[in-house]
C-alpha cells in the first residue's frame, strides 16, 4: 500500500455561462468522419443547446480562481480525469497549461473509466508521490456537456459543466490527507463488493467503520442501505451525481469545511456500466505523514 499523501488545496467550479459553438470546418469534418459508418447519429444542432466550454479554458478559469496557477511551476506530475470528451480535440490541454505557466510537469489523461476516472487518477498520483523526485501532484477533473450526439448520461440528467482541482504533496505536515484508494469489480453482488472495499480501506488505516463519514453515490446507497457494513458507518449521505466526474469532490469540499478534528471520510462511487466500485479514504484534521 502506498503511503498517505497530503491534500494541500481543493477547488470546485460550475461553468454556467453559455458560449456559441466553435464553428470550424476541420473540426466539423472530424466529427462527421468519426461517426461515419457507426450507429451514433451526428447532430451538430445539439451544440446550440449546450454551454460549449473547452477544457483548456475551464482549467485556466479554475486554476486562476483558486490561485493554484501560482504553483504550477512546482507541480511534478499533473493528471487529467474526465468522462465526456473535450469539445476542442485540436488543443492538447496539458501542453497548453505547460506553455501558459512555463511548467515542466509530466502529465497524461485518465478516461474511459466513466465517472470513476478521478479515483484511478488519485491512486496513480498517490503512487507517483511515493517515488523519489515526485513531491507535488495535481489532479484536474473536468466534464463538459457540449456533444454533437445523444448520450444516456445527458438524457437522464441536465447537470452543468463542472471541474475540480486537487493539489497533493508527500511532505510531512498537517492534514487532510489521502490515506488510500480502492477499486474493485463487482464479481459478486454490488453490496457485498462495497463491503469488501470498505473492509480493505478500514483495515489498511487501522480504523473501525463507526469512525467513517460516508459520502456515497445514490445508486449505490439504494443497493447497500440496510446492510451491516453500511449501517455500521458513523454518518451517511449521498452526493449529487449530476456534477459528473467532479460530483464527489463538490460534496467533499463542503465536508472538509465542517470537520476540524481527526476524522475519516470515505467517498464511494458505483460505475453502473462496468459494475465497478471506486472508493477513497481521507483523514481530516492534524494528520502527520511521513514522506
């Protein structure tokens, strides 16, 4: 198990302003070619109904609103996590940020994991920050909803474009800190798999479930309510999934404002399409960490 890493800063943002669709012949042709000979129906008019935020613009707005643009030159590894593709595939987000802030981080994107991508990215960052030469990491979580085709997620919910940023480091200091991340395929029932995930997190941290504040996806809560492991948690609540990949972190930021003691928060997500449960455990308050 990787050592805990400190959560230095966290910021979230809704992008409610609407922009006209980016009209460029090459991009329109790219989209048409991508969907040629597929069952996906290309409909550029759908962009007229959306906000049309590009990830490089969203990143800059979020970083500069939180002041984290000032630390970009200190970041050793930067990961992006998202579910919906970028409206501007012609722009490399990480190269744009590296050039804008004259940074030298290594970077890559984590996607094709549904809304569980941030959990996988945090697991990767935790392992990076346990290696020599990697002291500071950043996770950008983004989802924009301007897509020229119908999707199940957007048909079921009309949530806005959202983003979150998390700055982590492996230096010794005050909490909160990320203790661990678990991801497990539900090869048995969803509730039994969630119980195994919780058991593993608590065992690794040497704590009891009664010490846990549980923030859980509402679909997962429906399948687990009433089970012994779920009822054993000290406090339970659901987060709003309409904020896409960043949804748990909107709720987490509010909880961290309320808790100043040495407490534990578990975020738990169910990715229905591939029957995966993703979870992370955070310690609040004065957590001391050995780099």
